[in-house]
């Protein structure tokens, strides 16, 4: 497993070094998209209103881009590997596809954190707004990524059976945006109970508790505990769904097909 | 026993039809041996290979690599297996050969230092040392195939599955790959299951032969034994004129291999069969009838055509 993780790190690093324009253009697109949203919202609601909520908008936007990476990467990976003719080799390796996808998600998350810091720095520079981010605040991000990896496994399950999930991944961006931007934790009555099971929702509440309400990691609403429960639940569910889909693909003999 | 394949079966359901792709296929392979696994297109070769590699689940039967079941302990069994699959690139095109080898080694539990050392040795052996740092997409088809074989060998497997390894390669590349496969088998004692349509390649490399037709094994045995069984039963017949067009399909069904418009080789089971062939050629004058040693192509045609005929009755 360790050698596999190092191999994935090395592969990503080599590809970045060989094709740096891919990552640079990605950073430029993410920053421009944010700035477009920021200018649009300022025009509609007035710069005073947007300015007051800018911190949570920035955090939500970064969470969304990170989650999109985690959710989409497994599906894209399977699609690309099947298209390029390497999926069967990955399946033959003794680690197995499920573990390799997990390793890739971990590597992708760590690289994406660096990428996010660059984006965050550029956004702060462009909006003249300064956020102080501590290492502890990476915990809810990490838990949110675990939850997103769970959904990623579900998307990968669909891709391994049908090989094409471009349309679905496109649609999923908006589902994720809804999950990240909806304040489930502030809903009355059963809303909070639902928030425990909705992917990323408790992590969103935890981030809000830490960055806006200034309660720290252990707040009065146990959001850290619910975030861990949510992350374990979604990763577990995703892995079970993926194992079932892989078994079905193997039974139908369609693993390497595109 | 390195590889034990027991009663593998696979059917595919496509809408209302059921296709029997592999029907109770069994064979064995010891280390240090090459099994030529032959059959026409769609006979079930690749499905069998993929079942051994754990990529397709069999409906029935199992295969064991060094006693580990690929059905029940897939990942443990796959530690001993390397594969180059037909129709797949098997490599990342944006990485160099050495980077590819290091990556695949990592996924197979080999550390970086060993991977680099072994990777360099393999690339040197395959005469690719000077291409070590080019990206794979810059290499020729033959070189890419050599790198794919290196990648399949990077974790020093006991069993190598080669699905059409020399297909579409120039003669030099094909010869070099054959030489190295033979060296690896003789020096390191690995076992190889080789599927190919190139009978000369199969004949040059294989110790054992298995012919599959319509999902069933129709012939299995030591290559020498199989060829000996045919020795004395293959005749070269040369005519003074072209073989009549209307007779060619009938002769082909009987296993005839045409070596020219007026010359063919044909296996016969008895002298009576030979006389029957000659009488069918009447009134074309026969110039020469000579008994010849069989080659794998003749054996292959004999068995696959016989099966096809039986299947169509």
C-alpha cells in the first residue's frame, strides 16, 4: 500500500512537471470563475452585503472545488484508463482497483490542498480580503473530502459499468454546490438530523462553527463527531457500492471495454 | 503446479440470446514451460486468459496460480501473475518507459530502488536503454510492446500471460521478443501462456499446445507429441495445373493449406483418405505426392476445420 501511494505521488508529480500548463490553466479558470461570481454578486446585492459574507463565500467556494475534485476524479480516472487501455493492468495489480482509487484520491487531495492555497492567495489578493487559515481548519476539509470520496466511489461504480459519466459529472457539480451552499445545520426541526447524513453538510456546519462563530473544533453542537460519522458512513457506503459494481462488471466481462 | 485451470465456463447474455464463450476449459502448466493457447477469432482465448487474470468471473470452474485461487483469493493469486493484454496499450503514454516501470512496480509492491534497478536491467535486455527517458508515445509500436512486456515482468512474476504479443510488429521486434521470452523461461523458470494467430511464433516458442474452438479445448498436449501424431499423415500434393476453384473449399475443410495455385499440404488419417483426395482431383494430372512432417499450422487447420464441420452438422 505504501509503495503504491509513493508511486501515485510520483506519477502525479511527473505529469505536473512535464505538463505544467494543465494545472496553471486550471488555477486561472478557478480564480476567474470565482472573481466573475464575486463581481456579479456585488453588482446584484451591493458590495456591502457581499463584503460581509465574503469569508464564508470564499470558504464555500474552495470546499466546492475540492469536493468536485474528489467526487469526479475516480469517475474520470476509470473513464480515462478504460479509454487509454490501462484499466485492465490496474485491475491486475495486486492492490486492486478500489485501493488504487483510494490512494489516487488521497494524493489528489494533498495536491489539491496546495492548489487551493494558491487559489486562496490569488482570491485574497484580488478581493483585498484576508482570511487567516490555521492547520486545525484543514480537519473539516479533510473530513469533507472523505465524504466526497464516498460519493466518488458511487460515481466510479456507475462509470465501471457504463464507462461514460461525463453528463452525470457535469450535473453533479450543481448537486455539490447545493450541498455546500445549503445551510442544512440551520434548518429547523428535523433539518439538523438530516444534516448528519447528507454528504458534506456536517463538515460545512463545522467550518462555519470554526471560522465564523469562532467556537473552535469542539463546539456546542457536536459537529466534529457528526462529521466523522458522516465521513465514515459515506466512505463505507461508497466502497460497498463500488465492490458490488466491480463484481458485476467482472461477471459481465466489461471491465476493459469502452 | 504453476497454473491449474479447472473446468472454466463463461456464458454471456445479450438481450434474448445466450452465447457460450468458454465451455469447461481445463489445462495445466508447469514453471519453465510455454503453453501455446491457439484458436480462431472468437474461440474463447481472450476470455479464458482474462478469467485466469481475474478480470472476468467464471460462471463455473476455477484457476489456481501456485495453489492460490484467482476466484477466491484473487489479489493473492495475482501477485504471481504478469500480463500483456491484446488491444490494450498497457502503459501510460505520457510517462517514459522507466517511469512506467517504476509506477507499475509500486502498484505491485516493489520499492523504488528495486524498481529502478530491475527496470534498467529489463530495458537493457529489450535493447531500450537509449529510449529510457523518451515518453512512451514517442516510441514505435514494437518498442511500446517491449515496454509493456517489461512492465508485466517488473514484479518478477511466476506466470506471464501474453495475448498476441507479436501482433503487428516488424520481423526484428517479433524475433527479439521471442528470443527474450525463451530466455526468461529457460533462465528464470517462469511459465507463459501465449495466445497468437501466428503459428510460426507458437511453434517456435511453445512446449505445450492447446487448441480452443467454439469455447472448447479440442486438442491439448506436448507440442512434440502433437506434431508426432501428425507425422507421416501430412502429404504435399502438386498438380500439373491449378487446383480447380470448386474443389478448394472442400480441400480447405479437410485441412489443406495451399502453398501455391497448384500445390497444397493436407493431413489425412489413413491411406484410404489419401486416395479419396487424389480421386477428387481427377482429371487434373498429379505431378508429385510426398509425405511430409506436419507443422502447427496444419494441425491447427485440421482441428479447427474438423470442429467447425461437426458444429455445422
